[in-house]
C-alpha cells in the first residue's frame, strides 16, 4: 500500500511536468497550428542559462527567474524571426524549421556548456519528514504547475490581453479589423508558451543537466498534449496526469525499461476511443 501511494504521488508530480510541457505545445498549436518541436531545446537553453546564473550567484531563485525570462525571450524571437516568415505556407515548412532549430540549439548547448553532465540542484533539496510519501520537490512541481494553470485561466477569461490573444488565434482577420495587433498577440503567445516550457525544464532537469536531458520528457509531454487534445490547454493538464501516473505504475510494478512502450500503449488506447483527444473540441478558425 505504501508503494502504491508513493508511486501515485511520484506519478502526479511527473505528470505535472509533462502537463506543463504539453500545455506549452498546445498554446502554440492553438495560435499558429504549428507543433513546436523546438520546445525542448528552448527549455534546455533556458535551463542552461539558469545553471550559469546559479553557478555565478549561488542563488537557485535568481537562476529560476533568469530561466523564465530567457524562455520568454527565446520564444518571442523564434516566432518573430523564424516562424512568422513561413506562416501561411506549407505546414511542413514549420515542422522542418522547428526540428532544425531543436538540433541546432542542442548542438549549441553542447559547444558552450559541454556534453558532460552537470550537477543541477532541485529547488528544495531536503526531506525533513521521511514518513511523508511526497517530497518537497514534488510539492513544488505540483504547486508551480497549478499556479500556471490558474494564471492562464484568469488571463484568457478575465483580461483584455487574453481576449485579444484568443481573437488573434481563432478570428485573425476579424481581430485585425477590430484593431488587434495580431502579430504581437501571436508573439506574446509564443513567449508565454516558452516560459511554461522553461518551467517544465527547470522541474524536470534535476539532478543532472546535459544537452539531451529533456528528450524523453518532450516525448511524454507531446503525448500528454495529444491525449488531452491539441486544441485544449486544460486537456493537456489532464493528459499529463494520465501519462505521469500511468508511467509511474508501470515503472514501479513492471520495470522502468517499459515506460516508453507504456506511453505508446496509453496513447493508442486513448486515441482509439477518442481520436481527437480526451477533451478535444471542434473550433472553426478563420484566418
């Protein structure tokens, strides 16, 4: 019973990380219909920036803040300089571009920081209550993703900025006629999504950082986004939890070597029942 509880908490915490990365993918897909395969690389560079700042200052939280800022800027620059010029053309162009950016940034990270693993501390490296089945790091992961989810809900539902971002994503031409700066709203959406991706990276990386550390997390993150429905941000949260808990049980009771296969099985089973995802909704888009 104790193992079941421990695996459940571990799965929920990991699911929160997958959900955050899936959420960053969904936000971009909603706005531009682009699956951003470069998201783990943008998060990776942000984490390396945090690593550098932490090493120089000795403060994890300054590093954390620098990762959020760096992730936001990287996302905005990617949309403005690379993705926007290919918008309106074949979707294959954007896919190839983001895949190329993924490989390029991973190579750049290796050249600057090296391909060896670096020790990267978690936000809270203590365990005062050994009997408690959930660690402070897992609590922090859950709390951080919950705050992001609530903040996004409030942004999209209750603020003028959120309304303009939704209008730019789903009624671009009408939004332009209403005076909305569609390009700026899309750039802002990429910045927000990349900041969330950077958060996922900061939660997933400890204790070791390397150029390929986020590859597996990205696979589970995109699986979470597809499970929930690529057009539903909060579906990505649910998909992340399903993926995290399911993989935790498989790893604990069957073997960690089968987690990737288990992710594929979960994805196939869910999509067989709900081909568009658990919470997908039909939305008419006008460009």
